[in-house]
C-alpha cells in the first residue's frame, strides 16, 4: 500500500513539474492565447478559403445537371423545349415520334449518360466562378460570416439550352470556423 501511495505522489509531482503549476492547470501563456479574440480573415483571404473549399464545389451543384426523359410521351413542355434546343445544337437527335437519341456529337461525350431507365443525364452544364467578398463579420460563437458573390459559367452544352438559368451574379454567405489554426468553411447559404 505504501508503495502504491509513493507512486501516486511521484506521478502528481511529475505532472506539476510538466505543467508549471498545480496538476491540471494550464500554463499562463496558454490561458492568454485562449482569451485573445480571433481576428477574422481579410476579405481576400476569405475569398481564397471559400473558393478552394469542398463546400463551394458542392454548393448548388445539382443546378449544373439536367435529366431529360428519352420518350417524348414522358416529357413535360419545358423538357420538350430543352430536347428541341439540344437537337438544334446537334447534341441529340429526335426521331419521328419526338423521342431523344444520342447524336454522333454526344455519343462520345462523357457529359451525356443514357441510363437504362429511359433518362438522359447531362452533367456538367456549367461551373461556378467565385466573385468577390463584400463583407466579413465575426459572430458571437467564434465563427465568421463572409458575404460573397459568384456566378455560373455555362459550357457549350449548358449555353445551348439553359441560357437564362446561368445568367447573372448570385449572392451567398459562407460561415467560417477556426480549426487547428486555420479558417475553414463550415457551410454556405444562398442569400
């Protein structure tokens, strides 16, 4: 029992020596670092963080795809208009019944995926381009909000039939958080 007590006292004494004080206390410079406020990144730094984040890549990514039924009878009016526009641009062909067929141009293009269930997936139709960061604000919970602009850049397929969808500048807000000394994107919301 005495031996066990001596080992316990030795461990406590060693832990006091390593931390520079009572067992479990933090060094003075560590306490000071936690009390110092974290400065938000500059607008330029926030732009770089957002632009290179996975969250920006995933933000509204489904808007860069289009699914078109192959059968004319399964299409609604907007889909019929899309099929006609794609046919005029040479991306697809329409048979006598109005059904969609891949053209020579799209048959070898990996953006066109004809699924066995009678649907044609076309992706990507556009990519996002980061604009500028208008404001960076510190939040009470230690996160930062960065208001920014972005826009779609339609590729040749997207611009052939979804012109209006990819026009204009869009606004969004990214929530940034600090992890291991670096600012990272937590989420992005449209504004």
